[in-house]
């Protein structure tokens, strides 16, 4: 199935107002609330810390992973930081794979998600308080899909020593971040490319015996268009995922992604 940027109904809701949490309303309900949070209560000049966009969705609705699948748009964060600050990339928790009507397969989040970003302040800060702000854009879907946008902000004092904050929240979502495959396990993962599909073979016996192992592809660009990964068992007991190719450059021999 082609990689579609498709939804049944398109409604634009933008939220721009002060306050700790911003709400996206539809038919009297807050479909999504957005809040900027930090893992520290005090900013120390020159010391990186983790902040995050916390999205909470009403039951049954979802937002999207960095690769949304057949339909959807990933959440974006556009930072407005003081001079000299740097923001790293979004750290995406492992998503859910969701099958929708019409053979649509997507990757996203139900209930809530914290999109963490490392922020690095400059080595010298003259102010006693820093103002952090960002514009967040997301797409939330159930039977219809509704784009939302919110202005989130956070003021933190500047000090000589960091003070931990929101530890339970950040620990919860840091535990859901993907981890790099250990070096000793890389030989158990083998890629091949055929005329119409990529094939990922996993020879690790402990993984091969698990019926829950899956592969979530993460194409390098929108120019790579894939079908749905299908799992099979090879004669030697290995797991093989076949990923149909609809569009991919001839030099691409493997795919990034998550083994979950």
C-alpha cells in the first residue's frame, strides 16, 4: 500500500494562549492537552538538561510517531529559545502499531506521550530566570483526523546547582526509548534486498522463539515508500520480515527501524 498522507476529515484547530497546559478542543472536549515540562527545576549555565513536550490524548484518539505509517503526520516542535541555547532532536518513545479500516497501518501513541529533547544553555546567563517556549504541531486521529497546534512555555530560575523535577514522568518515558542493538547481537541481524522487497532475517534463537517480535520500519526519507512488513519463519527457525518496496533508491540495501 502506498505511503499516504490521508485522513477522512480535515479540520484545523490552533491553540495560542498563556498557561502551563494548552488544550485542543473539539465538540466541547479537550482532545489533546500539551505542556512543556523539564527534568530540572533549576537551569545551570552550560549544563544540558532534558525538557519534553507532554501530550495527553482522550481515550481512543492517537498522535503519531516520527514514521507515521500509511497515514498521519508526526508531531513537530519548533523552539523559541533565548540566544545561545541549543535544542537536540526529539527522542521518540517506541510507538504502538495500529491497524485501521481500509488496510491502513500506522504507528503512534494512545493516552499520553512525552517527546524529550536535550536543551543546552550557554555557559553564561545574565538573567535570574529563563523563558523557554515552543510551538507544537500534531495530528490527532480516531475516526476522523484533526490537526492541532499549541504554544507551550516554561519559566525556570537560574542557579549554581540543578534540582531534579518530574522524575517519575521522565523515567517512565525514558524506559520506553529504543536502545541500540548490542554489538554482539548485530551478527544475528541480516539484510538482503530483492527486486520487490527488503528481507530482514533474525537468527537470534531467543528472539526467534518469541511470537511477539515485530519490526517497525523507519525510512530515511519520504522518497522511500514501503508496504506492510510481514513476518514468517524460515526453515532453520529464524524470523524473517519481508517489507515490500513501492519506491526506494537502487543503492539502498537495508532499512533503519526498531525490532520490538
